[in-house]
């Protein structure tokens, strides 16, 4: 691997760690202090989408090398992009038109 490829992976890896670290307090806060306000709930949803995208992208990069299966990797990356946009829209719709993700988790937890 060239050094430029490693720095790209390191940058994505650091971003993934920052996002994961940001998810911890946002996940605990609704249960410790009651429901979050809509802005914090939206930040939680956005971080969940980014965290999922980075994780699945890592799986695609690891298991579908470009040198061996370029078509499969390209298709998988496009499927990931479409899935990420779909998830983002679905969470946005759920947050604005329904109870929101933290309220859903709270109801499931107490059920």
C-alpha cells in the first residue's frame, strides 16, 4: 500500500472514532435526563447515519478489493450510498412526522 492510501484510511478511522465517541453521550442523555430536544435528537440521528456508513464502507473496502472484483465493489459502494441516503431520509421523516428515535427507544425499553 502506498503511504497516501494509509493516510486516507487513518483519516476515516479517526473520523469514525470521533463519531463513535460522540454517540456515547447522545445515547445516554435521553435516559439520564429525559427526552432530548429536537436538535439533539437530529444530531443523534445524523451521527448514527454517519457511523453506519463508515462501518459498512470499511466492510466493503476490506472484503471486496478493487484489484480483484472492481464491479462488485463499485456496485456495493453505490448500494451503500443509496442506502445511506434512504436511511437519512427515513430518519428525518420519522423525526419530523412521528415520535422520534429517542422516544421510540424509551417506549421499547419500558415495554
